[in-house]
C-alpha cells in the first residue's frame, strides 16, 4: 500500500471540509447580518449580531436566534397597514362615543344616549364638531356675540324666562281680581249696613239721584258714616296727596254716599 497516496487523499479531503466549514461560517455571518438588517434599522445591532456569529460560530447563530426581533420590518409594515385599514373601517362605520352604538355621519344627537355629536354653524349652517371654535367651511367664529340674540333660535333659557314672566303676570292678574272682589264685598257690606239704618235696600239706592234722609236720623247717619262699619277705601282707590293737588281724585263709594246724604 502506498501511504503517500493515502496521505494525499486525506489531505485533500481535509482541505475540502476545511474550505466548506469556512464558507459555511462566512455564509452564517452574512446571513445573520442580512437577517438582522431586515429586522432592525439599527446599524450597531446589525454589526453586533454579525460579529457574534463570526466569533462564536454555530453557537453565535443559536444565540442570535434567541435574541433577534420577532418580526421583520416588512411584517411590521404589513401589520400597520392592516391596523390602518381596520381603523378606517371603524371610522366609516361611525359609532357614538357615549354608548358605542352605530350612528350616521349627519346625526347631530345620538338617538339612544342623547350625546351631542354635531352642531350647526352659526353662519353657514354646516354640521361641525361641538368643540370647534371656528367653522372650517366659512372660517367664522362659533362664539356667540354678547348681547345679540340669534335669529330663529329659541333657547331653553328664553323659554324658562318667558314662563317666569307669564307666571308673574298671571299672579298679578289674580291679585288684582282678588282685590276687586274684596272691594265689591266691602261695598256690598256698606250698602247692607245702610239699609239696616232705614235708608232703604241697596237696590233702592241710585248713585245718580239724591237720597232723602229722614229728618230724625241725620245725626245717626253722620255717626254711622264716621264709625268703623263703613270701611274707608281711600288707601286703595284715592291717589297720593301730591297727585291730588295737581288733579282731582276720584270719589270712593263711602265719600259719594256721604255727599249724597248731606245734600239739602
């Protein structure tokens, strides 16, 4: 057996396997660098992964598989596109922020939870977001001018104020009616008291004709008119002293009765 030929064959095989291992090592380094570059944009991380595989060889590849990012940049981009498409689909299917129920794009108020979704522009009438201070369509401010009423818009405060005014007016009319009723009752009582003194029934007493008082009852009539039975209504019907000086005051029923009885 020629040992020289055997040694040459073994040397050739060793060189072949050595070259193969070197090529495999270099290939692992290149693959690691490319794979890391597809997963991260950090140049330092790319160089560190390639150096780890170059130094540690197959053990470095095992460590790289453990530490490398889970997704590549392309996978991240595809996932972001899917998320954007999902969000766009959700925006197109509008939902109420209060009750999470589907709504239409032109809804001003949610019909389920009554959440205000849109409001009309004060100038152009287009629907805008309630929090916008400017209208993007007409570039006008949405703040109402102080002291200026908005034409064609009735607010709840205006309705409440109108109800308060109506209630106050109704109360004033009711008070006036009660005062008139009390005055009528007092006049009727005064007429009844006069009829009891002998001057006839209240229906027999005419305001446009003089009343003839009995000769013997004049003193009693004066005493009766000056008594507390006939209520003096001057505080309710006679004007103040300053107005009485400028214009004549209207006679009260008691004063008219007194003037009629004192006629000759």
